[in-house]
C-alpha cells in the first residue's frame, strides 16, 4: 500500500512566490504581464486564498525565470518542517 502524500502548505507556497517576485524586483503588475496570470490571481495565490493549478504555477515560475520545482518544493511539508525559500 502506498502512503498518502504529506500535506501541502499553500501559505508557504504563497510566501515563496512573493519572495521570489521581490528578489526579482518585480511588481505584481510586471509578474502578471510576464506570466499571463492576472494581478488579482497572483495576489490570491501569494496570500494563500487560492491554490494554483500546476499550469498556473508553471506560468508564474516562467515569469520569474526560475524552475517550477523551485517554487513547488516550498509548499511541501516534511514532518513538522516547511521547506524554506532561499530567494
């Protein structure tokens, strides 16, 4: 039997996206333009009001110029620890 996956922390994902955006010195408007994701949707994702689909996460990563896995891993919870963003 396969164990269920660990929980996913959407708050940590939102924080990592916000940190990556700020590290890239991009405004929400600039990332929206680069990624094709609306500013409102980016706000909702950064504030953990919505969980992005993988295609949305891919578009955001592309807009930031980083691999999608770099963003996705920050939402993975390992035991009691949450992966730390390194932006």
